[in-house]
């Protein structure tokens, strides 16, 4: 109801934007609530089903009613370590580099207390009711605040809630000014607690960042990152308390604020339950595909996670993979025996490569514009593929230069692994593909010969086996086999897991197509069978009941002519000549259909129709299973 009320004239733009976002979020929550209610109703009487449908609501209720009874500090530590490890596992699965330092606020609480004490002593913070707050109005006398979002000098209710969480309303009476924020918060029952000069409590929302960063990086940091929603109040408050503590005017030189991941137009968040976990995403896509999806979108803008953006990433991955495979296949040949002098085609490709190198540098210097870099690399591959198609004797070294440059950029982006290897790369490790090449060449040649012979003899059984070894056996080994129109297949070594997922997608698409085809045929067969069964069911009606049963029930009066045909309608009015003629035609059809049915069924029409109805039921059940 509050959201339905119009805003006052002249309100801040941020307030309008917050209202629009809240309306969208509320609509999403209403939809989710309706879905939950429907699931609960469907699971009535099923304990496991009820728990699965209402577990989130149940957990929130238990936490609200019993959370204050938690007194064992070890519970909070174990909880944090569990999710810390889960996060690390996700980062490793995504092939994200390890951090230089892993910091935990629970290991810095004495430092936090000391940091706050010094800030109080300098006059930038004050104690109130067991908590400590940063004095923003006193700080503004000697420093700029807020810096990142100057327009947020007068915080909105949403800003305060974002900065202080659910405690914002509880702290209102403890602060000198609404923009003041907590450095140390008095703990309530059921919350983590540590001793301090102000009584038992815990660090505020922003203080741990300042304390841990100051310990590792000192009194100034060059680059600071985070989500775009953290500009104000989190990063502004973090800078303010740090500048007050260190006695400086600029604690951070540069901020890099990343855009949010969006689903259906709203920021992905736990509170909205519109999120997908990294583990869930990796069940559907590879780490490389997810990284390509991110690279295809601006890092500082909202990012859309959808089927469309992931299909674009998969398509780009396939393009890169195919290109690398083609180049490797050419390099495996004895290219030294071919003429090496460049033709105009090689000179043109060299100019394209140089232009690409310049443009990639320019795009990276322009706010790390990765979508444009990926587009430029894709264009380079397109031009190189044209060169391959139009040149009868492509230059291996020219192709190698193009492929190596593309790989260099992709390694910088983490799309290709290997930049963080420790130690010298052994010859055995670097020549793994060379080691297996003779065996794969021999196998491919053998399969080509078998497949060519089978095609000539139209031996479908052998061709199916050739397809199976390509789509199943070799995929399991991380080998892509591509059959070319020339009859000569090309093999490429690729990531086995990625190949498996790709093949699974192809199989699923083929199955879906076959399922749709079968579904369409079933619908047609059912429609025809129902049409055929109508007259047969009518033909089973005894002759003396025909005009009072089935589709004729309550249609005619009791009067009959000498042939037993009705002469009046249900109201007792005489049938018109046209209607009477229709009755006669219907009766003739009935007699003919009944005679045919008796003949076809061998004198057992009821059993015959029952069998047909059974066949219809099976088709309907199969159709239902496909739906």
C-alpha cells in the first residue's frame, strides 16, 4: 500500500529510482509467494514435500524466534569457515587466481578495537549506549564527505538501511545525526560478541575493511574494488573512517566499481531469491563459458545472465576452439616442404593482425573494454578463416602467429590457463599433443577408410559405429573428431568436460527435436483415432435404443414411422422434410457402419471397440509423458 502512494513533488532522483526498484522487487516477491503457496498446497500430506516447499520460510521463522538462544561462539566461527571454504571451492572451480592474502575479521578484533579507540581519541567518533558511532558532521569540517556519491550527503532511508542493515531503525535514538554510522555495535542475544572498552559487542558494517586493508597495505591504497552499490554508503564510510584514523585526505587513489549480475531485470540477490549459485551454474556451463559470458559484457555495467548471453559465450568458445584446431592440424603437417614466400594474401592477413593488435591495446586502455576486445579477436579469426578457405597452400607460420596472439590475450583474460604455473615447463608436458599425434593420426586414417567404405556400401550399422566412436568414445578422451566433406577427418585435443557438455547439449537438442516430432505424430494419430472411434461407439448402440441414446439423447420425440424412425423433435413438433431426410441418411449410415464393424470384429464388435479404446489410451498416456 505504501508503494502505491505517489511521491511528493521535488524528491531526489535517487528516491524515485529506489521506489521503482522496490516496486519491481515487491512484484517478484508476490510471485514467489504465490508459487510457494501453490507448492505447499500441492504437497499437502507429504512431509518431505512440505519441507522442500517451505524450508526458506521455516528457517527464517526459527531464526527469528530462536536465534537469540545461540550462545556458543564456536558456532559462528564454524559457520564462517564452512562458507569460506565453499567460496574458495567455487573460485577454484571458476579458475580464479588465489588472493595474495586471506583476511578474517574474527582474527582482527583486537585491531578493530584499537582502531576505533584512536578514532574516538581524535574526536571523530563517540560512544553511545554500548556502541560507537562515527561523527560524520565533525568529519566534514576537515574532510570531503561523501566523496564517491556527493549527492548522497543527505542519506535516504534506503541508504541508511543499506549501510546499517536491519539495525538502522534501532540506532536512530543513539546517534547525533542520521548519517552517523556504527564502528562498534553493542551485541544482542544470539549475536557474536567480543569484549571492548564500551562493553561486549562486535565490529560495525564498514570497520573491518579499513582495519584489515590498513594492516596489509598501509596508510594508503592505490586501487580499491567492489560492487557499484557499495559506493555509498559503504565505500564512502570506509574511506571516511580510514582518513580520520590515518590523518590523511585521500586513503584510496582509484575505485573500480563493477556492475551487478541481473536476472530478469533485477539485481541477483539472496533476499530476492532470484539467484543461481556458482555450483549450479557450473552444472550447466563450464568455467570458460562463464568467463566468456562476463568478458562479452562491460565490467562496470549491469551484466545479464540468461540463456541468450550464455549461448553467445558458447558460440564464441566454439569459434575459438575450431580455429585453434584448424591451425594445429596444419602445423602437424610437414609444412617446411611447402613454398614459404608470402603472397598478397599473407601480406593482407599480416596487416589485419597488426591492426588487431593496435585496436586491442586501445580498447584495453579505454576502461578495459573487454566486449570490444573479444569482438576484435573474433573478427581476426573470421578474416583468418577466410584466408584458410581461399588459400590452397596456407602459410603455417603466419597462422601460428595469429593463433599465438589470440592465445596471449585469452591467457591475460584467464580464458586459457597456464600463466600461474610454477617452475619450468617440462618438455614432456609441453609436447603432450605431439606425443599422441601419431596415434591419433593412425586411428583417424583407419576410421576414415572404414567410414568411406561403409558409405559406398550403404552399411548403416558400421556408419553408426563410426559416429559413436566420434561422439562418445573420443569425446570421453577429450578428442574432437570433425568429419570433412573430403572424407578426411580432423582431430583436435580439447577439454574433456567441455566436450562432454557440448555433446550432451547436442544430444538433448536432438532428443527434443525427436520428441517434438513424436509428439506431433501422436497428436495426429490420437485425433484420427478419436474421429474413427466416434462412429464405432455409436454403432454399438442397440437398434431399438439408437434414437434415445448417445448423441441422439433428448433430441427426438417418441413418435416413430413404419420404419421406426422419429417423426418429431424433442418439443413434439413434426420434423421438416429436410430434417426427416437427414434422419433417414443417418440411419442408413448407422446400419452400414454397424454391419462393417460386426464383419471386421468377427462378430465381436464390443471387444473390437474396447481394443481400439485401449490403443487410444496408450497413445494419450505417451503424449502426456512427453508433455
